[in-house]
């Protein structure tokens, strides 16, 4: 009965409501920002070099690594494989589309997070809960968003990440379904718990080191495999585009179509518009809010255009038909064995361990920010410790639960926070547009853009930019 309820909610969210919101919102933001995600590509890279004035502060690059840590995870391997297995080749095209237009949504939400951020003893903090509360003056909605985000990332996404991590070990001879998942889950939970007890700064440092290393290695291996199988690229691209625009593939059995699966897994992977990355964006100390908005655009591109595409091409270069496999784990392992022999499964296991681990760490950073919002300040240490222990136990529990159930829970909770965040950033988007216009004007005048809240009509209404 529970499974049926979750499935029904999922169908309603992703068959109609979210597709309209995501696509319409992304197109609206793309037009209103004058295609900022494309025309300001150079500025996106320049913004990475921004250093905080306070040495204790979080840099743009560190904030990017935290948000990328959460984005780059199980969705980039198992999520892409699931989209291929159950949505077909065309799902990859729709993942690209949702990333390209969704990047504008990522820009707006992260710029708003910067505009409405607050000062704390350990630096800046903020996110959707704060721009909902200050920008719309709707406190109950801000609280609801914080609660839903904690559930989405601290429960749904983290349980799914630990489950997908342990599933990559299923092809090894030592794997026993009765106890191996629990052993793996226990190890993961203990390591994550250790990082959590070090606080937000430790989370930032861990992701800042691991994310660039694992991303570069993963893309490099994918590139080598793709080059070796370059003769298959024309047929792969042909299948991606033909299936993407195949009328039956899109509308035949819509809930399992390439369009729905592409959007579902694309949203799960890049998180553009759902209100997670702004929690990291607000922590960065920059001269102008737009600079951090542009950095988050880059995070979406890194996640989907680079890493998701790398996974898709690695798997499709194997020549195996995704639909022939009953689950994404077996498809990935078989594809990598075909490409790299016995080393393939080992490589994908190592990648999953690193990807899932940084996802868990990045997710808990978001949870940490929302806990602060619910308490109105840094909660007592004993409260945070109880939450961290509970989160670690949920990570442990996730390794032994049904993969289908966890995917469904993650999709529903993710859909609900997107359902709140997208309308909110559409309403508050005017402040991000004004900030962008101010940024563009200063650039044309040859200045290094700086910002004050009065520049966007918010004088006296924000804490940081007075």
C-alpha cells in the first residue's frame, strides 16, 4: 500500500506538475537573464578565483565543491544507468536539456541565497529557507522547506546513496546478500559520523579535496574508453536523438518514458532549481551575489554535461543494450567489464565509493544549514550530535532496504521541495535580475563588480549587504 501511494504521488509529480514547472521556469529564467548561463561562461571560471576577505571564510571554489559534492554522486553513475535501462537512449538527451535550461534556475536561486544570506560566528549562511522568510515574509513556508530538505537529504538521498554504494560490491565473490550490505553500511556510517562531528568546516575541507580528484580521474577514464570506441559514437548519438524525438518513446506509457526518466534522473543528479545548492552558495564570501550564482551554473554543467555524459558514453560504448538488464547496477558492471575487463567493476566500485561518500558529506552540509534555520541559531552541540548519530544510523539502514522503494522516496521528497522552491524563485527572481543588471553595468564600465542591497531595492531588508 505504501509503495502504491509513493508511486501515485511520483506519477502525478513527474507526469505533469514538475515537468511544466521545471521547463517553464528554466525557459523563463533563461530569457530574463538574457541566457546568462551561456553568455557569461568566462565569468563563471573567473569567479572561482575569488578569495574571501576573512581567512576563516568559505571561498567560491569551496562552496562550489560542497554543492558539486552533493550533485556529483550516485546519480551520476546509477542514476544515468537507471535512466538508460528504464527510459532508453533518449533519456540522455532530456537530461542535457534539463541541465542547460535548469542552469538558469540554479543561477537565480544561488544569487538569491547570496542576497538574503546572514552573518554567523563561523562565516555566512543562508539558503531557500532564508529567502522565503525574508523575501516573502512567510515563516511557516520557510520552516516547512527546512523540514522537507532535511528529510530529502538526511533521509531519502542519503539512504539511497548508501544503498547504491553497497550494490556495486554485489558482483564480487565475497558478497553475501544477508550480511555484506550491513557491514558496508556500518563502515560508511562510522566514517560519515566522524566527518560530521568535525562540523561544517571539516565537511568543506573533505569535499574540497576529494571532488576535484575523483571528477578528473573519472572523466579521464571515460574519455579514454570513448576514444577507443569512437567508431560507435555516430550510432550512439543517432539513437539518443532519434529516441528523444520518437513520439511513442515520449508519450507511450508516459511514466516510464525517456522524457520523464531523463527529467527525473537529470533533476536528481544536477539538483538545479530544487533549492539545495543555495545552502552552500550562501556560505561563500564574494564581492557580488551574481558571481556565486555563476559559479553554481558551472556546477550544473560539471555534473550533467561532463560527468553524466561520461557515464552514458562509457556504458553505451560497451555495445550492450540497456533495456536487456533488470536493474542499473548489473548494467553498469556488465558495461564496464565489457570495456575494461576485470578492472572495470573495480574502477566503478572505487568511483561509487568516492562519489557516494562525497554525496553523503555534501548532503549533510545542507542538513546542517537547515537545522540552524529551524533553531534560529547554532543549536546546542548535544542536539547536533543526536541528529548526526540519527543520520548515520539512517545511512546504515539504507544499505539493506529495497532500491526501488528508496528511489521512489527520493523522487517524491525531491519533487516536493522543488514544488516549493521553483514558484518562490519565480516570485523573488526580480531581485536576482536586478543584481545581474547591476553586475552587467559595472562590467561594461570596466569595474570589478561590487554590491549593496540598495542596488536592488532592498536597502535595510538584508543583513549582509548593507
